[in-house]
């Protein structure tokens, strides 16, 4: 597998690694795609709402460690509003790219940073816990990467329809029956949505 110089550099000498003592917010997320995990710790300037410090622990692969390193570099010193705009695409760009089958590792790191920020905002009354809706499902779909090309399934127009009512999720996918990743994608969708208590049943049509 071909990694950029930047990925190798951040993997060998990752920045901002380690558990933070008395953080203002944390989040731990796991990747349904591979079972790996990342934790992000934040120290926030409460008056200016600026990220004073951010560290991470990764139980993931080289790509995940490299993304954790670069994304914490990108977030440090930013206001919460600025940091909320940092995506896995920014991290990938800053790393000079990742192989398509490794893009989900950068999604995991970026997602965990966003969860930590969201946890801080909820705990400090800066935002309400959002209601589960079709938008929540759509946001989760955007985190699922089609490994062949390293893009999310929403951008690739693989999600034809999303429905949600009375705990029943209905998703129509546009993936041909001969596609080798078809079952993985369906499995990942289930794993992303099953964690929500509002979801009682998931039906995926392909
Ligand atoms: Fe699991 Fe990369 S393979 S984080």
C-alpha cells in the first residue's frame, strides 16, 4: 500500500498523543468498518471558546494515527466554531491523501474530534441534544466510505431513499448485486444506526 511522506511522518512521530488529565470534554468512537477505536481529549478556554489543547489516543492503524496527529494539529488554537468545520477531507488533504481503503480511518479520527466538541457544547448548555431524524441518518451515511474509491456513499449517490417513522428506518441503496462491497456497506449502515435508542428496526433494500 502506497502512503504519502506526510502520512509516514505523522505515523512515526505523531503529535498530540496521550491521555489528558482533567479534560473539559472527551469522546471515544469506534469504526464499524474495522473495529478500531479513537479517543479525543479537549481543553477549552471557556471565555473565548477556543481549543487550548487537544490530544488523542488511537487503537487504530497507521492511517488512523496519522489522521489523529494532523487533525489535532488543525484543531489546536481554533475556536469551537472554526474546529467544527474541520472534516476528514481536510485531514486527508493535509496528509497528501490516503489509499481509498484507508479513508474510513480518517473519518473515524475526524468524527471523534467532532463528537468531543459536541459533548462539550451539550455539557455546557451551548447546544441541545439533537432529536433523531432523517437528517441524523443522512449524517451517519456520510461517514460510510465505499472502499473501492475512498468516497462516502452519499457523495457517490448510492443512497437513493431514506425513510424514518416510529423507530423504523428504511434505506434504499443503489449498489449492483455483483459489487463485492455490497454486504459490507449494508453491515456498516446497521452498525452506525443501531447505536441510536430511537432506532427499532432497519430495513435496507439494494
Ligand atoms: Fe481501523 Fe484504520 S483499519 S482505523
